[in-house]
């Protein structure tokens, strides 16, 4: 009797203690937990999404979607994924069309067998404010957003995200992304490296960049050769496109509002021959694989003005605009009436395009951060040849010796692409048959690439490779 009374008293005390310690430290991620997305198949991993405020006045909030690893999330790294534009959505493009766990199909979601959350805890961020569900309640913020502002907000976002998800603080962290994220990713990584000198918060283990803008003249001017060698333009046009007016000059003039007549003539000749009906993000695919995939705010100005929307209905756009989906995601539309792939309100400082980030990549390598630059080899927007030149040049500058000579790599029994590694820290790889959005068009090969990157291993050398 006595014994039992004591026991229940003790139990009550313990319970009380447990409750009060819970109260002291509430679980901040719980409100962001996604119960179930409409049309979603049953899964075993947890998903979260919601907002993180990034400024003092509480006017700007960035929206994220987080898919924990399919198995053993506590032993797997944290990977941030960013899409480009600037101004396009990592949730719409990255998560729901490229390497996330689901892809919308009509009213339902289907599993992506090659989702990157097989290997990592995947965090997708809509950035800067004004993109997707991310917003600034003071719309004057949207005028003249630049790379610096974006990188700063991204850094603050991650710091505060760790408050919501303390179990990920100190976890191995990788930053990945594509296209204009060739600016976002190195710039954010650099801020982290600097921040870590004062307080070691970010356990940054590497960055991966897919078809990235790293040095705009080299990247853009490799387009002419790509068009020419793939039969999209004639010998004559190739000549004027590399002498009279090249693409970097055209884009520079275009964004300064000072298009010369010679550039205008050359570009209309190029456009006439390539035709509007070839997808510049994958020259072998029929036009408009999906309007979701065009991260084209600045990368293809010609395309924006002359876009032919062959894909009338887009699955992701439809899905993310459903009220029940937005409710399930804890998302809201602020200052816009519709969720769009690329922002309609943001006025990004487009000439930031001309800031070279390859030097930032160099400083990261010097700081000991592994870097992978990969290229979907069917992309004419940021062709593999430009990226390969830039990586090779950087390796020379840093006096990094080739540790894996240029060779094929395998996915199963097929060639997945080519690769070269410098100093065991700087890698280049192509993804064979892939578009600008490699994980969309070559999901299997992209997953092999991602796995090797996370494990710090060279890409599989023989078709017998069993990961
Ligand atoms: C908070 O809740 C989430 C969702 O259930 C869970 O995964 C996580 O482990 C919890 N965190 C802590 C610190 O209890
Ligand atoms: C592109 O054009 C600019 C301006 O005419 C020139 O300075 C640059 O060298 C050209 N680049 C290439 C690769 O032809």
C-alpha cells in the first residue's frame, strides 16, 4: 500500500518534471510538420514546411520545404538545394520536378524513385523574398534585390532554421543547386566560412553546382559552339555569333537597354535558325518539357520575350496553386494572387549576372571545401564546355594536380557521363543525356552522382560498381 503510494507519487513527480522540461524547450518544428500532402502516397519519412522570418522588422519570411531522409535521417547529412533564375522556386522546380520525393501527376503525387532524400535530409528554400511562397510585406524590398541581399537572407534563414530543428545543428551540411545558383551557392558558402571564424555554426562539407553560371562571358559564349556543333546554326551564323556579336555582349547590352543594331541582327539570325521550337535547356527534347523547368529570368532573355507556351497545363503549377495543398504546406500567398515558378514581383539586379563567382569557388577550395561542378550535357544555356574550361582554369590557378584523369563514369552498365578530379577536392562531371535540370531528365544518373559526391568518392569507374 505504502509502496504503491510512493511509487505513484514518484511517477507523478517524474511526469511533472518531463512536462516542465517540455515547456522549457518546446519543439519548434512541430507546427511545421506536414501531416499529409493531398494525393500523397503513404511514406515513412517526415516532411516539414513553413516560414522563417529573416529580418528584424519581421517583414520578410522565407518559405522552405524539408523532406527528411527515407531511412535513418539522424545519420544522414543535411543538404540545402537552391534553384536559379534569379527568382525561380526551389520548391516548384527542385523539389516537385527534379530531385524531391514526389512529382505531381494530375490530382495526385507519385513517388520519385530516385529522390535525393534516399541519401540525405533535403531542404528546399524559396529565395529571395518574392519567390514562390516567400514574401516581404513591404513590397519596396523587391526593387533591386541583389546577390548580396540574397546571400545574407539565406544565411540568416539557416541560422534560424537550426533553432527550429536543433537536431540538425552541427550536422554535415552540403549546399547544392543549379543554374543561377552558381551565384547563390558559393556566395552563401563564403558567408558561412566567414561566420565560422567567429562561431563555428555551419559544418559545411561541400558544394555541388549543376550547369551553373560561374563566369558569365565564358559560360555564355560557349553557347555559339554548342549550337553550331549540334547543328542548330549554320557555319555562317557561327562566324558572326563569335565575331560580330557574341552572346555575352548581346546579354550585357540587352540588360543595359542599349542593344546595338549589329547584336540585334546577329541574334535574330541565330534565333531564326535555332527556331523557337527547340528547348534550349535540352536541345534533344521536344520544346517545353515543362514550363516549370525554365529558370530563364536572365539566362535566356530572348526566350522570355518570345516564349511559346506549348505546355498549356503544368502539373506543378496546378498542384501548388490548390488551396488544400497550400493549407497542408502551411503556405500562403502574400501580395500575389498565384504561385508562379519564377517571381512576377521581384526586380532582381540582373547585371549581378556579370559578377564572376568562379573566384569565390576558388576561395572555398582553398578553405578546404570540396566542390563538384556538373553539367547536363544536352543543355545549351550553360553548356558543359564553358563549365569544364572554368574548372580546368581554376585547377591550374590553384596548382591542383589531376587526381582522376578525364574518364567515363558508369551508372549501372551504361556510361553516365565523363569526369575529372583535381587535387581530390575539385571535381567536374557531365551527366550524359541530361538537360539543364539534370535530376529531372536523368534522375538515375543524377542520384549516382549525388551519392558519390556526398561520400567524397570518385564516380563509379566500372559498370560492375555496386554502391
Ligand atoms: C520535434 O518533433 C519532430 C516531429 O515529430 C521530431 O522529428 C523531432 O525529433 C522533435 N525534436 C525534438 C528535439 O524533440
Ligand atoms: C565577346 O565580345 C566581347 C565584346 O566585343 C569581347 O570583348 C570578348 O572578347 C568576346 N568573347 C569571345 C569569347 O569571343
